[in-house]
C-alpha cells in the first residue's frame, strides 16, 4: 500500500472513531507523526475522492459524509472478516472482475483477495451470457478462494455463496429466493447472479473465483430494454438506496461464515440453509442443457449440490445446465 493511502486510511479511521465530534489537527499529527500541513494535505486528498470533512481552526476535523464508493478506503473500516477482503483491488471500469481475479490468482494472489469494479465492460454471466453493470449503482465483485478440494466439489461453492447473498439481502429487508443453481430472485425477477470459475488439475483445485453481481441501486432505466420485467434491485424493491460498502461488508461476513462452515462440515452443513431459501424444490421444472430439454419435478439437492429431478419413474441428477421453474 502506498504511504499516502495508508495515511488517508488512518486519518479516516480516527475521524470515524470521532463520530459526530471533532478530532483535533494536533492529535492527528501526533498520532500519525506528520506535520499539521501534511495532515491537511491528506484531508484534501480524502475530499478529492468525495469525503465531506468539516474543518474548524479551533476544533479540528469532523467527518460529515462518506462517498458511495467501493474501494479499500471505504471497506477496510467496515470489514469484520478474517480473510475475505484483506486484499482489495478496485477499479472504476474493467472488462470483468472475474477475469481480473483469475489473472491475479494465476500471479499468486492470496486466498480472500477481492476484486471490485464500479462498472464492467464485458461482465460475464453463465453459459456465455453477459452481465450488465451500470456505473456506480450495483455490486460487481469477485473473490479468490483456495480451498483444498477436488474439482468435483466446486459447484457446491455456488450454492454456498447463494445462501450468503440471500442473507446479506435479508439484512436490507429483501427476501430473495434461490433458483438452482446460481440465481437469486425476488418475485420472479433476478436480483443476483453468481459465476464460479476455477483452475484445477485432475487431482486438486488450484483456486476458485466466485463472481457475484447484485443489483443494488439500479432502476429499470439502467438496464437494456430486453431485460425489462426480468430484473429487479434492492432500490426497486425497497424504494431506498443501499449504502453499498455496508452491503459488501455484510456479504463478505456471511460468505466467510458459510465457506468456513462448508470447509468444516462439507456441503451437508450448508444444505439446510439453501433448502430453506430455495424456490426450485417441489416445483415442476424444465431442465435445459446444451443437448436436451425435458421436464420433471425438482425433489431435492444431493450431498454435492446437484439437483435431483423426478422424471417419470427415475430420479435424474442434474449437475449443470439451466432450470426453468414452472408451476408446482
Ligand atoms: C449469471 O447470472 O449468469 C452470473 C452473473 C455473474 C455476474 C458477476 S458480476 C461480477 C463478476 N464478474 C463477471 O464478469 N461476472 C461476475
């Protein structure tokens, strides 16, 4: 981390600690070992990126407003995690956070590294689809994990992540349901998509990138017309904007909690929470894969997160593909 950013982070931490009160310039320069002028320059640096900081000659500095940005500066003071988000790479605009995270992981980035972007120019969805990220509105985030597992267990992580996102949305009073394997919907409209990618050999996984796109503060105007009616956001559901940094902190906390549980207990430890939020189980579904399309009744998920679908007299194990939920 460069020393400017480190000092800005420290000043911010002291101002946050000061709450509604003023923190004296003398106290800041003592604590940081900097001159009063250097402190003032860092305060200006924070103002430049959108922090509103009041300055009074006799009293010092007071934090009035934190900008709605997703960088380490805003996130670090909010994080409660042990590993997730300890390294943060944030971009104004990037092709895809999954692509960037993949490249970082290949270069050796540590487990828990998080990549965030305000917008993506080539956001990726599952099965070759694209993902729309209107600038400064939503969440486009990818997390690097290095679990000690075989590739056959990676699909479980998508379901584990879906539970964490559902809980983070619940903390915003949005009740989302999980459509197997990776969509979160509210009233049938998509609010989140998850794209899990991996690097592995025949024996073990080298790393996993979990890409999470959540529609937070977008309105319908932010999406292309063809998505109209099929997407929603927290703002559209709640009529209130979400402080995005708080959402990220809540999501990373839940993601760490559930991935820890999964590492300790296996998918069996997460499956009940997934089932409780599923909109797929018990429904008639059409299973669409590259080669076929057929209809059955979704009965359960198995120990690896595969969907078990009754088709006539047999139960088929669906491990990939799209599932359209029809009526019960
Ligand atoms: C889907 O619903 O098909 C999955 C969408 C996943 C989108 C997220 S946004 C952050 C990350 N970067 C990407 O390019 N894709 C994922």
